[in-house]
C-alpha cells in the first residue's frame, strides 16, 4: 500500500510530529510512505496533484490549495485526507491585516467539505471544519503527539546542574516569539523578583531583556530535548484569539514530556493539558505569573513532583505509542482490519475519538470558568506590575 504526504517540507515541525512520528506503525502494516514538498510553481503543482493517482491514499497537510490545484488533487486521489494543526482559515495573531481572510476561508471550506477524512489537531479545529461544511462522520480528532520514550531516555542521561540557577525554558520560532516580546515588562519584573532566574530561549532569534538573564540557544533537532529536560520549568504564552485557539500546544507537550511543570495562560488546549497545582499553573494576569514562578523557584521539591505528573499527562493521552493504530486506520482505511476500532479506542486513554459534532465546540465560557473554579494558582501577594 502506498501513502503520499503532501507537506510544506518533510523537515517541517508539523510533518515531523504529525506524520513522521507514525512511520513505524505504517511500516508494520506494509504501508510505504512517500513525502513531497508542495510545488510553489502553479504548473508544476498542477502536475504534482495529477500524479497522486499513483497512490492508495494522500495526506494534504495544512496547505490551502487554490481551486484548480485542489480540484486536480481531488479528482486524482483515491482517498484524500486533510491534516491540520493550526487555524489555517485565519491569519495569525500578529498579521497587520487582521485575523479574518475571505480567501482563506473559501479555500478551507472547499477542502474540508470535499476530502474523505479530516484530521484535526484539537476540538476547536474539528468544530471549524464541521462549521465550514465537513461531514461530522469525516472529522476525527488527532492530537499532536510526543514520543515520550525519547524524552525519558534524555532525562536519564542528562546530569543534574550543580549551580543554583532557576532555569525557565521557552522553545519556539520567530513568529511565536512575538508573544514573549509582547510581555517583556513581565519578564523584566521576574528578573528583579528572582535574582537567580534564567530564561533559556531555544529559537532562531532572540529578544533583549535588560533585567532578566537569558541563555540564547540556536534550535537544533538534535539538542532540543536536552535543552528542555535540563530546565526547571517550561514557559508558553499566546494571545487569546481565534488563531491561538487553533494551536495544538506543541511546546507545552514538549515541556510535559520533559518532566517540567508548565506555566501558561488559559487559552485553547492549554486548559486541557495543564491542571493548576498538578502539572503546572494556568496563569493570566502578570501578578499571577510572578507569584507562580516565585513559588516554584522556592519550592523545588514540589516542582519535582509536578514534573512527575507532567509525564503522566503525556502517558495518559498524548503519547505516540497510544495513537499509532488510530493514525494508520484513518489514513489507510482497511489496513487495520484485523483489529476492531473498539480495540483501538480501548488502547487510547482519551475517550474523544467518536464525539458527535456538538461536542467539538470549546465552550466560550471556559476561560471564565477556569478563573472561578480553581484552575488558576492562588495569588496571595504581588508586586506592582500592570495587570
């Protein structure tokens, strides 16, 4: 059986985590996977789409193809899957043109309404697909997953630091770094409050903080895990908007797999992944961030226990090992025939594979709920930082 993945690049983070991670499972069922970067030239792209007839199944990842290219792909493909882990029907949070784009939404509607299967990285995205014309029976939740075994191996061989630094790690790209830069006043205040604090930035560019010590680390695939597991806590901050609600929380999952307590704001999937006081804290206002980070820096034993809970979060819902069979079944129907879908679902810890469409909706009151029902850390004291 032949499977083609049409992707931005085989080395792109989305391809690595959402397709390549499942190669061992595909091989087990005799499925040969081929990757192709989507052609930028319109003529070459059209020819590329027509060649997909050679494959039993095709995954189109994230790309909102123009009408002619998609029609060629739909006509040629025997079985077509659309996989996405971002709210691609909107512009990103920092676009000067704003979030909404009619062209993006029209292309998104055309694709999700005509493909055979939609693999959505979270419930918000699944809901968007259904609202834009996808059949409920064609939409399936497929979280971004982590190979927990790789992180556990790195943790065992990473020596404990001998210094007294309190290392906060942030990992991401230039685009997501804008969220950190937008809250610079907060990080300057943390540098003043916690003299031994160090922000480890794993990225391709770096902000300049005057009062917070930083460690600037160029991202490499080979070193990203060790940079995470040797830190004390993981940091993520995103704007509260439609684009961010479509994010699938990769950096949070990486921190959790690395055995770190996570500090993040209560937006989208962050509210599902992080439970305040258990594996980190959901924090919103600047004084909440300050209080939580200060508490973690002074309570290392409790922080370590939270880290153990973090790895359990991955083990109980986001481990590649748990989702492999489900992935194979969705991208190559019939390949997992000897194993019933009931057995596949029993192998998963999450019970969200067959949600009816009305349950895909993330409750618009969830943010308010999280603030009044114990999901935030308790704030007992704060410094004079603008709320």
